[in-house]
C-alpha cells in the first residue's frame, strides 16, 4: 500500500505544470535616460473604430510608459498612443494530436503538448499637445509558451501568458528607438506647450 501511495504522489508531482497567474504580468524595468516629458496615454485604432482592450494589456502599456518611457509626474505635454495588431496566433495542434494518439506517454518523457506562439505588431506614436505626430516607433513582438508536464504551463495559463510576453518583446525593441529620439521629442513637446 505504501508503494502505491508513493507512486501516486510521485506521478502527481512529476505531472504538474508551472503555476502562473495574471499578477505575474509585468513590464520589465528598463528606463530610458533621459525620459520623455509627461504624456497622456491612449490606446487607439487608426480606423476610428471602437477599441477593446484587456486589463492585462492596459496594465502592461501603463507600466511600460510610466516606468520606462516618461516622467509620470507633472504637467502633460502631449500623448503617447498604442496601436497593436495580432499578426499570428498559432497553437501547434500537431503535438496535441500526437499526444492524444499515444496516450500522453511521450509527454511523460518530456515532449510538450503544444507550443502557443504569438506575433504582435506594436506601434507607439508620440503626439504633441496640438495632436501632431512627432514620432512613430514600431516593432514585431514574438512569444512561444510551452504546454507541457514538469516544465511547461497548463493550456489556459499558456494562452494567457503568450500575448503579454509578445507585447513585452515588442516594447523592449521599441525602447531603444525612442531612446535615440528622446531629446528631439522633448524639444518638440516643449515647443508645442502643455495640454
């Protein structure tokens, strides 16, 4: 009886996934120096349609802007707008079918159930107080999250993690682009005046 209990506990331990919850969504702290002047944040679509955004996306955008790009305190000199587009979202269903056919035996040996991949095109626009575009920066963010025993995430957690990871990847590629232009942007923002 003790052997059976030990085996069950061992299997339960070995087949568990990584834990993840939405509070783990964070934008990495990597501030540019000097920072942009204080700006109002906007999420927009250039087609003037209604925008739907998730709490995770809003949190990431706010943290990226306030922690890494602007001085969040003081009078506002313009706007920083986020435009995003999901270019690709793939589940890698082939591994999932193989896992089902083989009764998940290869998964016990380390094969993932699937790889969830996202490619997200992100564009940040800096506009002065007169709503004139003074800077436009874009990048393609990618992520790959494994659904697997031991080292991967559950399917639901992997889907929730993949999109924010792709956004963070894009933000990390845009940050150096803004860093190169920060002095010119600040001059243009000052010239146009406060909101």
